[in-house]
C-alpha cells in the first residue's frame, strides 16, 4: 500500500486494491477513485478535488482512453477532466523493479504535473487550462 498527502495535510490518498481519499484530520474516507483508475504516489492535488491517475485495463474510464494513459479526474464525482498522455507499456519482468508504477509529482499550486516511468520517460503536463 502507498499513500500521498496534500501539503497542508487536509487530505490523503491511500491505495492498494482500491484508492481511497481520506480526511486528514479524522481519517474518514471521503471519496474513492473509479475501479479503472490506478492510484499513483503523489497523485492527489493540493487545494481541490483533482487526482492524477493511470488508467488500467482495456476498457479504462468507460472506453474513452486506453491502458497506461495518464488522466486527471475529479475524485469526488469520479468524472474525468482530461486525458493527458500515455506511458509506454510496463517493462518485461526481468527489467522491472519491485515497484513498476509510475512516479509523479504535482506542483504546490496544482498547475503542473510531472510523471516518470521506470523506462525513463518523463511527461510534463500544464494543468492550468483544465477546468
């Protein structure tokens, strides 16, 4: 299981078999990601309802995006806000570390996201234009 916390500590996301968004003060679950969205470390955005996630499976996000796409969604409603880009498929087992999930970071102002894969790909997203 992994987790991410927004800088002010008001929310945190923990993911294992499902991704849960919890209140930072009391720990109660206030939201969940759709089953076809994989949680990633640091996917939770500060100051809002946004989450940067990775699609999983062939019918990810209702079939509107493909597997391994990075998506921005509203975690309260489960609604997709933007399909951002696609990472390469995961490396073969002999090249995979113990944690092959992409690593990501979102700027403190929530306007920029960076995602890096185990293959060395780096994707930079300007989130300022996403409603």
